[in-house]
């Protein structure tokens, strides 16, 4: 065995989960060719195997050189630089790999380089629910696979600084698990919902995804999020602004009455008139609500007994024209101010009308076929909305929120997540529910709405998903460039980490604290990872691994590449139209064109 081509060295010291390995003198640094495959020798992040009779221990190199030498060696010649520190991570007993170890190696036990055959014993094959996502950085002939079940049910996070390849990694992951890439077969019945804040993924996932956008392009679908399916308290805060408790309660009571009328006038299976609340996901008309509430605020009477209305024009709820009344007289003069059902919310109702007239909120306040008429009956209901998002014939749904105004973005994300969670939670035993057909929710730019100090509906919804979603078939993938800003509860529930290049020390420490393996040497390598290279740790990866993510082919990558500054500034300037630029700004549509 001394001359075995895989021999790296011998165990020199054992301390808890780490061991020190004295390198075999005959080993050459660089690349070893074993069985026609190339392997990098003695690299931080490389795997090692320690034979133990009927089973093998496996570890990962976390430190190499003089700093890896056992501290007890005081003799300069004995210390040298031919030492490696290895973190033990698991063992193979017969043919089954398990995390953790049942015994420790002895001094002078042999330590071998892990080759493709060893990794085959650890990872199994793609047929066993494994998804091929890239190649091993230290031996690029070896595919890297992750366990799909653990990836979805135990949640995950893709973390990396700007320009490290997060968007490309997410695109590659989603393509791998839906249609497959390279050697891996996909899962065509996958169900993934991607919240895309910057509009990066429509082109990248076009043929495997249904894309919803506020301003849809050819082949895309309009994004509608009906207001009546959102959290009512959050919706009223957006529509009315600051409102005192008494008036807000009266508004909610009016909405409850409108929803009760909706149930009485239409067929809504599952809606019990005796157990309705203002939060029940049933349609009601905001226009009718506004018109009903504005009338008492404006009304005047011809006599003090309030018998005859002084109204001069009826107004129109559909066009949001208020009724017209003469102003109350001064002192005891006619007409007389109204005293019934007055909530003193004139300013709030003016804001509600302004929101309804603002075209940039049409996707939510005038949601196409989901907009109720004045009687509260929409053309389409929640089943059609959920089917359009989750029940179509493609494995991925992209909700492109790049055209959504920032003032409502966080509320909208929270509302979408709440709709998805509630639907799959209550329908968990149905064929289209989460347990029968699990859903993976991917959240781009998560630090923007999942901050530690942000008491938002979005953060609350994601906390519910990461805490309880596993039981109901809802998994989360958090994508962020600033993990230090994300809520601790959310990040701590992520069982798998795809850690790309991270330059900020606070972000690295966040990753290190959340990692299930104390592999400080690997975390220290995060600042020097190549673009598109990730350290994968956690439950979906049977061993911590440094992986080169498979790049999607040209034309199927996200729209997040850096602009080519030098090339652009060298070219001749073409025609420029700042009128079109301004029109795109005003329309909140970067692809605006004049019809």
C-alpha cells in the first residue's frame, strides 16, 4: 500500500473532529493522474479517505503547510511544512455513507486521495434523487450532485458578493432540477416559483418557465395580484395611510359586509357565511367601498332634521367621481352638515382614490379578470390565479417584479408568499397541494425584504415557510449578496448553503456561524473563489464540496452581466433619443416602445 498512487500521508495527531496528516515524502504536489483522471493533490477543500478495515472515514482538507503542523511538535525539522489539517465529516460502512463518525483513526493510519470511485459510493447516482449541478473544483472530471429532497424540504441559501455568479448559479440550479444539464436528468414535473426583483431570469429560463411581468413581452403573461387576496391590514395601510383605530374598524366591518354579500350572490365553494372574517380571501370592490365611505363625509342636508339630501350630482363609483353636495352653511344656515356614519377620513379616502387612479398600481388594484365589478363579482377567482402560477405545463414560474413601484414592492412580495403558503397549507392533502407536489420558492435579493429590523409581511411569511413549510411541501431558497443583513431566524433554518465569493468579513462570519460543519479553512477560502465557483455544505451535500457550477449555454444566462465599459466607450456613438428614455422612466417600463 506504500506505493498506492492515492496515498497522501499518515495520521500524525488526532484532536476531536480534526486530524493532522504528515504528507508522504514520495508525493509530488500539483496534479496526479489516476485511472486516466486528473486530481489536484493537497488542495484546501479536497477530500481524503482513511481506511479503517471494513469501513472508511472521510474528511476534507482545511489547512496545508506549516500552520497545519501540530502545536506539540517543537522540533523544527519535525514541524516542516509537509502537514495537512483534515476535518472529519463522515464514513462509509460497507456501501452506505453517513454523516458523523463512529470511531477515530489511529496514529500512522494511511490517508488517501479520494478518487471518482470513492465519490460514487458517497453520492450514489442521479437516479436516486440526485441533481448534477457542476464539477468538483479539485477534480473536474467528477460531477457534483446534491440531494433534491433535502434541497427543497430543508431549505437552502445561495450567498455571494456582487459579481460572484449568484444569478448564474441560480439559473443553473433551476435548469438542472427541471430539465437537467450535462450528465444529469431533470425532473419535468418540478414546481418552482421564482420571485425576480430585477427582471434577470425571463430570458434565461424562457423555454422552461412561464414568465409573468407587469409589462409583458412577447410570450410572457401579464402579472396580476388581486388586492382582495392580500393581507387586509397591510392593504389598508397602503391605501388609506395612517388611520385611527375606530375608523379602521368601521372600514373593516364594511368590507366584511361586502364579502358576505359576495358569498350570498355567488358560488364560492368552502366559504361559510357564518364564519367569514374581513381577512377571508373573497373579492370585494374597492370602488364601491370608496363610494360608500365618501358619501357620508361629503353629504349635506336641506334641513337640520336630515330628511332631504342637498345632493346636486349623484357621482359615479365606476369612474370614481364623488357625489356633489353644497358646502355646509355657516352657523345655522342651510345646508346642514351630515352627522350619520361620519368617520372623518376624508384625507384617507382621497388617498384611496388617488391610488385607484394611479396606473402604475393597476396590476394590483385593477387586476384584469380578477377585478370585481361594483357588486363584488370578478370574472376569475383564486383557483384561476393559483392555476396560472402553479398549475401550468412548465416546471418554473417567474414572477418578474421589475416593473413594480418600490413603494408597494415589499407588501406585494409578502402578499404573494402569503397567498402561496395559505393555499398549499390548507390544500396539503389535495393532488395539487404541497405534499403531493412540493413547491420550491426562490427569493432573489432577499436582503431587501428579509432584514433583521424589518417588521414586514414578507419576513413573517418567509419565517412561516422556513419553520413549517417542510411539513406542507413548501421549500425556500434564499438568494442574497448580504447574508449579514438577513433575519437570523430565516438564515438559521437553511439546511444547505451555496457559498460563492464573499469579500465582506461580516458576511463570511454569518455563513461560518450557520454552517453545519466547522470548516474554518473552507470559509476562509470564500474571498478567493472564482466567479461561478461555490462551496456547498449542508444536508443536500453529503460532503462539503468546492464546486464549479455548470454554466448555462450562451443565450440562456440571466440579464445580470456587467456592461462592457471599455468596449462600449471605444465604439462610435449611435443615435440617442432622450425622449424615449424619459418615456421609459415615466411608464416604469425599461422596454417601452412607442406604438
